[in-house]
């Protein structure tokens, strides 16, 4: 690859990923920087990212749709959560509405991005999946794009590999083993004995979705989780939708939900006993007769130390009360050929096991980044405004929240990109690089993830680090929104 400046860049910005983050960034670019060119490179053959790939029963947003949807395209219904199918349709409608679909290149797998200092541009190497097989026959399958900026909308899930939790004896099981992210569409689980291993959001949404069809479903958990209850059809949201134009009703509901979420997080942080008591009292009302709160529903941690699991219209507990579902709280001694044996000696029969134990994570879609062909290790870098990598120029990445809608953080990152590009153009320069001040060399690193979920603990080292000041990780949307839209864009940022 050449180190000489190209006569012309292919694009001002290359957005990688056509999921929620990439679509939102594309809209912001074309709205706020109409004279700039961009394209979206998507490795799959359709938009949606996680929302198109994951098809397990009951998949839905675990944040309300007013904050999870795009601020520029109001969610059309006065509902609280969206099913996977509903959100896929919404994303398709969004890209068509904004004309973003005309800028997407599908089946373009980015596997390296090299910053060329001499020309001040990114050189992005892409494999076209349509001609990947032909490459073996001597036809070229690689293509190089050049752009001034990169926006990473790759999310943080590994689409190819599941998270491999160590479950003793799993290889002995003679029934069907399912990983939720690879749920087989053709599999018929009717009248089967199903065991779901895990107690997070995935398990919470799968259980009520399958309970009516299976013979019985048992959720096996090592320890309980906190549940928060939501109503799909809010009376206030429905009232506002009936009397106000869609966009106005949407904005009111959006701000209302933002305020509610912020209050709940603050309550859990500063008054955990009160938050715990509120959640406990609500859960006790839903428990089937004879089911122990202390044994199965009393978590060992405070609310929001791990993400709360959303129960929609009480569906999880309705399944328990129906007798078609149950919960076992114990450590697994071993999986047997026909079920799961607990440490207590209790045996849970199973025709199918669903391993809902978390997802494998990765940063930047496993793209190999380099500066003048010298590899960049993102795990050794701090994240500036939770959106840019230390010492890496003109690269903005999307990162969301664990205690709020991912889209909110993605929009903050898009705002950083827009302000950065405007700032450089105004100053007549073309390069901006976050640099750590020498006085901050001993800054204490903080994880980008603030939650303590087991699978996150094992993955946190795969991501850049947070710190303090301009380097603090995302934790509060209100503060991050202000910082990205009006905050300091000079400290620890070198422009040239």
C-alpha cells in the first residue's frame, strides 16, 4: 500500500457497520455536514446488526423505545418496548426515510485500517464477500478505500462466536444445545422439557416466550437478579399520542423516560436500600404461592450493579404462576445426558438446554488498526470522551450505556464526530489526535463497563480504558450529552 498522498479521497467519512450506531451517525453526517461524503460498509447482507442477527424467542429491547429509537425519527406507537421484528422494521423504515440506504455497501468485511500520516488519511482494506470464493480462483477479492475519518459503528458483540461459559459436563448432553444468538429457526421446541441456564435479560425474555409451547421450562440460575416491571401500553403515552402530533408526543415521552431512568439510577446509587425495597415489594406481589423470595429472587448485589431485567406486563411471573415454568437456584454440579444435576443433588430433566449465559464481546469488529503500518493495541489506550482512542487520529467509535439505551451513547459519539470535523475545517487543518497529558500518565484506569455481570468481568480487558476528566467512561447520559454537544473539545486533543 502506498504512503504517498492520494489525488483524491474516496470519502470524507467511512462508517463501519449498518446497525443502530452506524445508521444514526450517517443521518447526523448528512444532516449537519451536507457537503461531506460518506459511505457505510456493512459486512452482512442487510442492515440492523444485532437486531437482524439475533432471532431467539422473545427478543425485545430492554430499554424503552422512546430513548432506544432515533431522536430524528419518532417511534410511531405509544408502546414501551419493541420486539425484535418491530425494531427491524423500524430500522428499515428509518434508512429509507432518510435516504441512507443509498449509501450502504453490503457484504464488505473490513479487516484492517491503516492511518497514513503523510497524506493524513485512513486506508481501509475490505474483502468483498460476494467475490471471496472467486479469490481462490485468482480473482481479486480485496478493495481499498481512503477516507479522512472513520466512524466505528461495530457495536461490541461478537457475531461469529458465542461466549463459552464453563458448564461442567455439557459435552455429555444428548439433547439439543442452543446458544441464543444462533437460535435455529427451524427448531420445534413444542412439548419439550427445556432448561435455560442463566438469569439475565436474555433468559428473562425467552422464558415467557416459550412457556406456552414447551412441556415445561426451568430457569437454572446460580444467583438471582433484580427485576423491574414495565407496562407495554402506558396510559399517559397513549393519551399524549391521542391528543398531540406524533413528533411532539414522542419528545414528551422521550424526555419523561430519560428523567425516569436517570432518577432510578441515581436512587440505586445513592439510596440502594430504598431502591432494593421498592423492587422487592413489587416482585413479591408477582410471586407464585409457595415460591421463596429469599431463595430464588433475593440478589446478592444492589440494584444497577448489574443491569436490571425488564419484565413486560408481568409475563415472566405469569409463566411461573401457570405452572409451565419454574426457577431453580443452585450451582450446577454437571450436565448429564438427559438433564442438569445441581450441587444439592436435584436433577432437572431436559430435552433442550439454552445456554443464556452472556455474549462474547469484541472491540471494533476485530479490525486490525495501525498507524503507518505499526499496530495499535486498543486495550492499552484510554478513550477520549468515550469516543476516540488515545494517540489515534480521526477515529471515532460508538459506545453506549449499560444503564440506559445504547442509542443515547451512540448519538453522543456521532456528535463528537460532527463537532470534530467542523472544528478542523474551521481551523483549516485535517487531523485531530487525543493525547494524554504527561501529568496524567499515572491516571488510574477505569473499565468502560460499570456493571459487574460475570461475562462482562471476563471481557472488560478487551476494550479501551476510561480515566478521569476528558477520559472518563460513559455513566450519565445527561452529562455526556452536554459534554458532546457543548463541552470542551480542546483539552487533551492535538489538532494539526
